[in-house]
C-alpha cells in the first residue's frame, strides 16, 4: 500500500469506535430552570424610583430651559423693534 492510502485507512478506522457523546443528565433541567428564572425577573423598587426621579429631573430641566428661551426671545424681539424704529426714523421725519 501507498503511504497516502495507508494514512487514509488509519484515519477511517480511528472513527469506527466512536459513539454518541453523553451529556449530563441534568443539563436539560438546568437550562430550563435558568430560562424560567430569567423570564420571571421584575424590576426592583429602587430601579423604579431612580427611573422616576430621573424622569422628573429631565422634565424640570426642560421646563427651565423653555422658560429661559421664551424670555430671551421676548428680549430679542424688543431690541429688534427698537433698532428698526431708530434705523428707519428718518423716514418718519418730514423735512
């Protein structure tokens, strides 16, 4: 026999004695138990309270920024009106 063919035969004979792999008999039960435990998790009260507190803080900051923006907008409108009146005041004067 050729060495190549001999090597192939040895490889084929090595898998003849192989059988099915055996798993831990309790593996399926462990997996199912962990899957059930993952589904039944409920949020802790601390997580809920921190979430509500964060939402309240964000809403308060949003309200403060909106109030500040509207005040700035009114100031800008007033200054623009004053500027326009002063700039075009020569049109209103009848010389």
